[in-house]
C-alpha cells in the first residue's frame, strides 16, 4: 500500500473515532512501523520494557541497506541516480530504528535526495524500489558532506 496514504487514512480514522491529535499520531506511526518492519529482533526501550519485533512488511531482499559514518557534525546529502523509481530513508545516529528523514522524488527525475544536518556518528540509508511488487532497475547512491 502507498506509504503516505496508509499513514494518513489511519490518522483520519482514529481522529474520527475520537482520539486526539497526539493519540492519532501515535496510532498512525505504530501502524506505519508495522508496515515498514524490515528487520526483526528485540527492542529495548529507555524505560526498560522490551518488544520482540518481527519482519512483517515485505521480503527483505527488495531494499538495500547502506551504512556510513559521519566523522564530523555538518550538512550531508544522500541521493540516488538511475532510471528506476526508488524511495529512501535515513536512520541514525547510531540507531538502526531512529528514522530521521525519508524522501521519494526530491532528486533528479524519480530519484530521492535527502539533505540533512547530521551529528557525528553511524547512519543507515535504506533504499528500495517505490513499487515493491514490480520495481526493478539499477541505481547508484552517493553520500557527501557539504
């Protein structure tokens, strides 16, 4: 299902059901988290609770994980180049689950581009085909400090 559509419909439905804005956002984000769950394993929260997540989103081979280390604080640009439509997410610093940014077509053509001020640390850039069922094609990714 198209990501923005599912998140928005979940939010609207919970608002119509009587939840306030903050509660509706929590439910919509949780539903989206399940849709995007591409990794499994335990999560430990700062309050000590644990949750064992399962891969529920899609086959794990339809996205690519790119890791990089930002040596210094500063502005960084992550972008892809290619003829295929891809979608990008940025996670970090030093966390594979802390989503910082995501983008679809801000780059050249159908390519994503994320420009962000980052702290020094380890980051993950996840790239997948926009159409998870039929997306194919080659693309390249670059990460540059500006």
